[in-house]
């Protein structure tokens, strides 16, 4: 597409859902009610690890106001010996995550649920359920979970021939690292840890489910994929997908954490048993204890370089906490860490470790920030040892078109080099620093995803446009899709209405995740709009009685293709729509695609910090991120992704962490003690968009949502090192830890 | 059985009388009894600010106040901020135009907090705004659009007098 001719692509148009959101009318998951609705509440495990001996719900069932009780017996049991994959999830684990079976595996693990005429009665009735447990020793931290005598969570899962908490490994190899390290003059090897952190969406999980007498089921819920909600609920309740209509509510943040279900299958069974619509809303404490924070991690990275500044080998081992059931994002940590660089010999290993905390859910570029924290910290040390500017070192080794990555692909056209060059040239990189201040840089990579998306483009009878797509809009995607449709059809974006369809009204669309929504839905919209334009030209041809090939669509009108086609006044969308009935009927087309060509995202960050030497507070003074964004279809929302990702990275690096008490309970399950960045914690986050359009996409789109978080942890740690001469290998760099390290430098490790 | 009281609260300009359980907080009263679901509940312990409403013109976390405590007072929720004819409040308009939201869940509380702040501080600096909204958490935006929106709203309100 010729950029110069673009009218709407590249404009920060006003979002279509804005008025509803600033006036409080937008319907989030907890905002929907139904006549006869009752409330569901969940009984959760008081133990971090215990065998369930017995469960007696009779008193709860007899409690006045209680309409239904559900336990694991009501949820489909997928036997542990046969994988049941659904996307990246395995329903063997999902059925045990939403309702404990055999054992409780973390404090807060659901055991049963009650539906009653009020929220308070449902909660009271939960307390009447009589449980008998055999309490077991528990383990949470990776280093404890991999010890030979550690309590084992799943006796049937083996590693090296015996029961183990190591439940998966992944390995990437390129070249021969031993030969590589043999050539190295400088070898730096360091170990790192990061804490579990929560996605921190402000909207707690919620749903309303109504199962009719004939089994037809309607689910309103907040998720990152109504089709995921439908599929998982169908599997876990043994219902055909065609009986379930999953309606996506507005979603109050997700960041990956709403890519699986917690409540919907439970509410479905409660509704089925009670015959009433059932609403369930998690408390913040439930969200913190029992939904998926990302992995804590333990990594070792070793990089070797020659004294003339060539990196010859790199090796990494990344242990990630999966939580109670297997499936941590080892692919992101082991795959993305070295991916930005052209290094001839790479060996990268990811190791999945289960432990007695809630099962991880995806969090923005899952695993990748953990890998990048270790790799980019070591790179910083390598640059220092070689006396090379850290951005210059990255530039020399930057992946570019044709570079073979250790995780598999040979890169097509990418804009990583451009991000480093822009950082080097930026005034930020040259700005003076004061006392106790430091500057750090880091880069990062995220895979990005394509996959299934559907769209329908319909022309209304008055000649306007309704576009329906299948992905919950989590960051402004409706506004971007309106830009694409308006551009293609040659009309004002305000004439395009973009809706998110439910599972009954739009074709299958995979998750809002993997930075894939605009990439994939713009392709489906482009395909649909192309068919619509063909039809519009056919209709104009019919009206003019000429050959359809002699009609073109330009600036929102059908025009004769040239002088030979004849002399006709152009026909607008409204003109053609007005005659649609006479010329062949309604005008609209859909597309259902499995999209490919989503190419990786790259970013480079510069961060300045100042350390308060008395209080140990690290303050971020200035932050500039540089990202290859492909084509910024809606620049304000691309910047929003970049800034939001950096803000989360600042939280992860400096303050956020799960703290477990002596009983294995989360000790800080609320926003008071789990401290996310507020406005006064942050400086202006400068976002520099670099556009290297993706040649495999009709609008040049590259996913932009996740990579902004990837370099942030290392950029901040490198800045603190620059300020203090102390290298923190353990996150977060919170005030007590910084103070301890100022007094005793070993404490940084 | 839970203790109940009758209360009369002026909500968005209209007096409403209702019988409420004494344990019901103002947020749940607004959301469940009056179906004013624009007031969002994010943390239930007064930190995230999504449930902020005006009580007698002052910004208050409705999750930390009992409904019975609002008896005899005036409450403005996000639904009551726009003019009677639907014209958006300058703060609402500025949030919309300046992309001061991504998911929109924190937005009602942010909008109310900014509106209350600007009433008392018509000419704030950027630092003033950053400090004023630090009792509301937005996890999506990094706050840039929100700060821009607040500054633009201040400008608009000064011009409108």
C-alpha cells in the first residue's frame, strides 16, 4: 500500500467505544444482570498442599437460600495420562485448576462452589462445607522444588525416570557452544532470579451464565477470547459448543491473564443445577491468590566474546515456575533471550517446574522479559569488560534480514538495527547525568502471532459500514480496525462501526493475545472489504449496464475505469446501497482466515534512574523506548502499548513481587501490599515508533503489544548498575534490597 | 438476619430512598441497588480508585464508605457527570479525545478524581496532575494520555470559566 495516499491509516482517530467508557455505560463483565439471577461463591483451599480425604456439602445444600452446590464431581475429569491440548493449554491441567481433584495444590485452590440468592448467603454456605484433608508438605520456590527430597506435587509426572517437579524442558541449539567458548577471550557467567508478578488488570474476573431448560447456554464474561471461553466451558461441562453462546463483555485489562477460564464452567454447572442465571465475581484477593501471576524464575547465562568485540558463544538455562500444574512460558524465556542477536553458537534451555502456588497464566510476552533480564544484564557486563559502548555492542550483533535465530527462523525484513541506531542518535543517550544517577540500555524480542481470525463487513441500507470481528478489544483495536476499513473503502472512519461479535454471530477467532489482534483481524477485514468492493463494482456495472471489469472503486465511489468504459457520474456507497435490492440484494462479505506472516517484534530501551542513598528508592527519571512497529495504523494506541508495557516493566523491576508466608500463603494479595506503579512513580515515557512495514501484511502491520515489556527489567537493572556500580541479579530492586546492597554489596545477588 | 435501615441519598441530582443492609458499602449500593454500574470495583480496599465518586463534591472511594453513611448526602457517580442534555463534562471529553484510556475500567474513577481535583486547582502543572491522580491505578496506559487529558480539561474549564 502506498503510504502517501493513506488517509486514515496512521491517524490517531477518536475511538468508537470512548463515549461509553467515559460515561460509565460500557458493560464490563460484572455489570450485566438477569431476572432471577443468583450469586455464586467459591470455597477455596486453606492449605498450600493437601490430599482431599472427604468433602461433605450436605449442610451447605440445606442452608436457606442455597440453590446449587458444585464440586469437582460436576466438572469433566480428563485423566492425567493422556494430553488434551487446547491451544497452548492442556485440559488435563485445566480441569484440575478450576476445581481441585485428588489434591489441593495451592492456597486458594477452588474446592467447591455454591449458588445462592445473595452473595453473602453463598459465601456463608461455603463455610458450611465440611472438608477433611491430609495436609502435605509444600514447596513454592524453584530452588526448593528441584531438590531431590522436595515434596512432589504430581507423583505420576517423571523426570529422569523418577517422580519430579520438573515437568518439561525445551532446548534450542545453534552451532557448537563448546567450540565457541574455546575461541572466547572474555567469558561472563551470571545467575539471576525474578519473582512472580501479577498482570494486575484492575477488573477482577467475572461472569454471568444462564443455562436454559433445553441446555442452551449464554455466557457473558470478561476474557481475552470468547471462543476460548466457549471451547473450554464446553469441554469442562461436556456440552456441545453449538449450545454455548459466549458474549464478550468489555474487558478491564488482561495482559495475558484472561486467556484461560476460572469461573465460567463453574457458573455454568451452578446455573444448570439451579435452573437460574448465576453471576460470579472474584474478589481482588481471589484474583491475587488464585489466578495466574507469571513465573518466578532462576536463570544462568554465559556469554563469551573475543577481545576485538565479537560474541562467539552464548548459553542460557532458564528455570520457570509453572505453579501448581505444568506449563510455564519456558519457550518465551529460552527462545527470546538470545533472539535479537546474530551469535554463531547458542545453547538455550528452558525448564518447567511445578510448585504449590497458583498456575501461571500468560503475561505480556510470556517468559521473554525473564530471558531478556538475564541475557541483557550479561551483555552489559560483556560490553563493560570489552570497553565497548553497550548499544554499539548490540548494533554489531543485531539480527537482520537473513540472520538465523537459535529458536528456528531465518529472519525476514525486520527493523531491529533501526531501533538501536535511533537510540544511539537520540538526545536521551547523550544527556548528562547527575550524582547517584545512571543510564542503562537493553533490547528485546517477542515472537508475535498470526492464526485464526474472522471478520464480516456489511454495507447498511443507507450506505454506511458495519464491521464485525471476533477479538475482545483490549487496547483500542476497534479504532484501528475502523481506520483500516475506512482506508480500504475510501470513506470517513466515522461511517464505519466496528463491533466485537459473540461466538454465535462471528466466525471463529483465536485469542486476543500474542500481539495478534490487529495483524490478523486487519487481514480478515482486508479480505472481506476486497470482496465488498468487487460487489460494489458489479452493482455499479449493472446500473450502468457495462462490464464489471470496466468499473473501479476510488475514494469511496464506483467510477468508470477509463474513457472506453463510458461516461457515467460516479456512484457513492450510499447510491449503490440504495439500489441494492434491485441489483442483487444485500451487500456484505466475510472472511475466515488462518493468518501467517506475523513477524517478530524488536525494541531497544534507554532508562535513566536516580537512587536515593538514604531510602534505597530507585526513581526512574527518564525512559525512551524505540520499537519496530511495522506500520502504526493508529499511532496513539501503538504508543499506548509501548508506554503501558514499560510501566509494567518498571513495576516488575522495582517493586512488584509475590511474598509467601510460612504457611505457603500469599502474604500480599491486595493492591496495598502488592505495589503497582502509580502516576507519580513514573516519568513521561517517551515512545519512538520506527516503521519498517511487514511485507507479509497488507497494511504492513507487525504486532506491537508485548515486546515493550521485554527489555525493561534489564534496562532498569543496567541503569542501577551504572548509578551504583552494583549489579542486581535478583528482582525486584525494592528499597529494602537496595539499602541492604548499599551496605553490603553481596546483597545485590 | 442482617440489620437494615432506610436511607435517602441524592444521587446524580435525584433523591432516592431505599432500605439497605447496614453492611452494604456505597459501591455495592450504587451498582446493585441502583444499577449504576459505571462505578467499578477493582480492589475493595480503597487503593485502585476505580470506585471513586463525589460525596458532597469531594472525591471518595465508594468501596470504603457504607451506604448508610451517605444518608442525607449528595452523591455524584460517573453517570451524573455529563450535563442533563448529555453534553460530556470537559474531563470526559478530554479523556476521550486524548486517548486517556485503553481498557476503560479505571476511567470512571479517574474522570471523577480529575474533575474533583480541577474544581479546586484550576491551573495545575503536570506535576500537580501526576500527584493528584496517584490515588488511582491505571495498569494499561502508563498514564500519559490521562495526564494530557487532565491538562487539556483544565484549559477548557478555565476558558469556559
